[in-house]
C-alpha cells in the first residue's frame, strides 16, 4: 500500500463526463488523504478554478469532453495569469500520439490512458504535486534573493547610477565598477545581470583577493585530475561555471599579473584551458569587475596590465559613498531594520526621529555596510519597539572637533578680528595669560555642555539631541569633565 503524502491538504479537481471515472478517482485520492472536487464539463471545471473559496492544487482532466475539449480548457488555463502554473494531468480513453504530444506542448504535467491503474494515478499525482511545490519554493527563494540584493536609493547620485545600469545592462559590454569598500559594488553587478538577456543564466561571483596566489588559475579556469598535488579530480573553473551568464570579478585589482594575462585571453578570444590540459574550451561569459583601488595608478606602477584595464573599462561606473548620498540613509536604515526583524522573527520595530537625525550626522567611512551593522546592533540592543538614540552603538569616528569649518588656512584673516561679522571678538590675551589651545577648547566645551544641561533641567537624552551627539558619547564627556548635576 502506498504511503500517504506529507501534505494531506492538497485539493485535486477531477474533470470528466463519466460519473464512474470521477467516483473511482475520488475514492482513490481521498483514501490517500487528498481533498477532491468534481466537474462534468470543461466549462464547469474552469468556473471551479476561479472560485475564491476552494483553491485547487492539481487538475486531472479528460481530453474528450462535451462542449469544450480538455485540450482547449488546458490552453485557457495556461493563458490565464491566475492559473498559468497550475499543474494539469490529462487522461484519455482513446488516446493517440497526437493527443499526447498536443497535451505536453500545451503544458500538461502528465498524460495517461484509461482504464486508470490505481498505483499509476497515485505516483503521477504525488510526483506532479512535489514538482509544483519545489517550483513554488524556488520561485520564492528567487524573489527573496532578488529582494536581498535590491538597490535602495532616491538621491541624485543613485538616480544617475540607476540610469547607467538600465543603459548598459542589455548590452554585452564589460563594466568596471569602482568605489570604496561597503558601497554596494556587488549589488550593482547583480542589478546589471538581472536586467540583462543573461538573467536566467548563472551569476558567478569571484573574490580575487580571497583566492591564494597558487590557486587562482585553477579556480578561474579549472584543472585536470593529477595536474598538481591535491588535484584528485577534474574541476570546472569559474569561467566554465558562468558559461552563458555573468562572471563578477570582485577586487580585480588584487589579481596576480600571470592570471591577468589568462583572463585577458579569455575575454578577447572566449577561450580557456584547464590547468594541466592543452584542450581549448570555448566560453561565452560577460565579465563585470569591481575594485576599490585606483587601477590607473596600479597600471602606472606596473601592478596591473594596461591592456586588461582597457578591456575591462569599456563602461566605467562609480559606486557612490554613503556620505555622497546621505538623503538615502533613512530609506536604507528602515529597509535594514525590516529585513533584520523579518529574518530573526522579531516583532516589527521603528526608529525614533532622533535616531534618523543621529544616523544622518555620522560620517560613515564604512559606507552602507557600516550603516547596516549599526542598525542591526541597535535592533538587538533596543528593549522597546521604538529604537531611540540611546540604543545606537557609539560612533567610533565621532569627535566634537572633527568639524573642519574654519580650519582652512587660506581663509584666515590677519586683519581686524571679526570685522563686519557682527560677532563679539574674543578678548586679546598676552602670551603669558593664554591657555593652551586644548585646555581652552575643553573649557569652552565643558561650559557649553553644563549650560545646555542646566537649561534642559539635566535631561541627558534631550541634551544629547540638542548637542547633536549620541547619549553614550555625552555620558562619556560628562564623566571626563567631572560635571556634577546642579552645577552652573
């Protein structure tokens, strides 16, 4: 006796004008835990499919039906967006090769003849539903992956970048993506691939900096069994794996010169050879490359081949740093927060307005990657549904004296101090009475913090917002200056 399917809630619609066939199939399927629906005609079956209260997982349909035929109904099912992927098994009491071929061409999942064999029916139903479930899971995974690699931004630099991606993606041109670490160069490459005619083919990422020097040729081009110590079997390289699709060479500036020569040959001639083989393999690969180095300087220094640079730099693209697209920080932070909560099963959280202001005031040398890390840490540290400034990790790059306003020596005035500025000039002090700059700066900062705290009734959270610093940073300054509550 066949084992019951894992999913017992699947609903099968049986469309056949013979009452005994419908009854037999219903008994067989319900005996195995499936739910069934019945229809005598194709027209009735189509109405059942569009009923909102009883979703159907599989259709078993006869070819010969009164009125509309089973093949005509199958064509309508495949032409409707709502039922396009619904699996359909076609049966016939007078099957011909023509009917079978026509059914398969129209997208039937299986085809068999009457009289129906119980085991044949159950095996077919089980296999068809398993394939449909796997297909749905794969579609969901692809959608999730696409969402994970989605590019977010509405700032002017990002709008410009999106326009460049849309123009270059449909072409075969090589693209060289430059930019600082953490700016999303891989996301750009994936976006180009998804919008290209190669989107259904493989996207293969290679981190050139992570592959040891002695293995890079083997990893890129593959090797034959026994070609070197440890080569126990033939291996396909990244170029072969990406055949028909896109090869993304990340950190291309760290590739060895010898490997660069072979990459150039592969790009120019579409040919590679595995290590230990003289056999030439033809590959069709579109190469996208990325680096945070200045490749032109690397070329001048003899560390990167000029001919490969020109071959890769057909369409140069610049990935903007986060400081150049600060307007996108609220969108990015919200997206990272939602993603983190969803993936970790955390009830939805939100940002206090002060958090957004604090995030936008940071310098972000680690760019988008650093922002994502900060958001995830804040989500973990927050004990409430609303994340506040107090939940943000301390900014390691923060200093109250990093502001470069007024530090340009070319704009200092040697004439009358504060002439025409409307500001009260600082008192002139003799050399003996002057404080060292650091002591004077600390004194001014201490007095300003005390005045602010006093005006806000010593509410540290509000003072941190007014002063434009994080609460943990303000706590540190209060301790370092020895500020006591109530002074001033």
